[in-house]
C-alpha cells in the first residue's frame, strides 16, 4: 500500500476529505518522528510500539572491493507489533 492509497482509505473510512486525511497522516507521522528524536517511546496499545535502538560502531566490508571500512555508530527507529495487530494478521 502506498501513501496515497493509505490516504484514500483513511478518507473513505473516516468520511473526510483526502486533504484532511493527508493532513492527519502527516501529523501522525510527524508526532512519532518528533517523539523518537527526543528519545521517547510511542506506544499504541494493541497496535504496537515505536522505539529507538542504538547501534555501536563496527567494522564492515565494501562488497565491491572487499575493502574494510568503519561504520559509525547510529540510532535507528524500530517497531514492535502489538498482540492485537499480530492476531489480526494471522
């Protein structure tokens, strides 16, 4: 499903315009992004939890040349599905 398909589905199910649905989706993703940037966890009971994970610096290898490279430490977002979402998918 693409972003535009999601916006269309949200607009249809909530009986709102596509513009309002897109605005709501942007607010939702912006809110989650902002919380994760601050280091907070976002929990939506039954749906899942958005959190951040820290990756340590490590040594990697360039697959084209075989050269050893240093990969710097980073912070990455992660999502853990909740029980209701898991049950709905299975």
